C-alpha cells in the first residue's frame, strides 16, 4: 500500500541515507516514501508476505464474483492485483493512489498481467475520484496518513452500496518490527471509536495478523 496520502515534514527529515534497498527500522521504511523505486521494491519484497499473510487475508475477505472494490492507497498493487483475480469478469477493482510513480508502475503490472477488471485512479489526498459506488473499501496501512479522516469517511459512506463494507488493516499501536513510528499509529480502540462516531459499526474482526488489526465495518447498526 502506498501511504502517500499525506507526506508530513517528519518523513522528509527522515530521508537521510538509508541502508539502501533493505530498510531495517520503521523510520527507514517510512523514509522510503520519498524514493519511489526503493519503496516499490520494499512493498513487493517477498519477506512482506510473512507478516502480511496475503493468502489468509484474501480468504478472510471472501471476495465474490461481481464485486466492485476500491483499494485505497493501492501502491504497487500488492492487494489490488489479488483482488482483481477474485472479483471475476463482472467485477472491478479501483486501485486508488495519489502517487503518479505508483500509478505508472501499477499500470505496467496490469498490462503485463492482461487484467481487464482493474483500473488505476490517480486521486487527490481528500478524494478517491471513484466513478461509481463500490461494495467494499480496502484500506491497508494507509488510514494513519489521511489528513482529514472525517471528510474521507463521509465520502466513503456516500460511495458504498447498501450493505457495503470498509475493511481497515493497520498496525497495532505497540512495538512492532515493521510499520510506522509509534506516534503515527492509530490504536485499534481509537479507530473503532472514530468509525462508530461517523455511523459505522464493527461487524467482524480477524486476529491472525501478527502486527496489524483487521477490522470490518458497515454503515448503520
């Protein structure tokens, strides 16, 4: 996922020389956001699978043929491409990102995979520019970078089909070997409180990810 919906001054300050393509600390990983090539390599590093567990995540999502899904902060397409292989010919995935570099890279991957049911959207930080309502939003490791979260939640509510879901996967607010610095993390309980305050209800939670919470919300009670 590409958490470039907001690049605070802090990240620019952290962009000092890194251990090249192989970041070891959370600060180093986040500093890669200013280096698209290195960040793409980090996102696509096979080692990520060990904690992100993409197969288990996709199984838990239980995506159906025909679903319309928006992957917010799609980055290099880590989940977008997987989603496209599950929604079928009648479904569609909108891979939304604010980074032209990420969008270009993902367009190349889509063309190489010859997938017709996925489109990239070069969005604004405060608007995903979705062309139609969606059944699901998937937001992985990105929410803590969105500046005006209440406004974004309002947009998502308007863009969800009846019974649609918002899936939030983000790092627990505790010491983890990967993820953003502690002061950027959003605690699980705080996220639930925020979602409830804006009309969303927690309907499901998966606990198999070692460093992240995995929460599923719907609009209404």
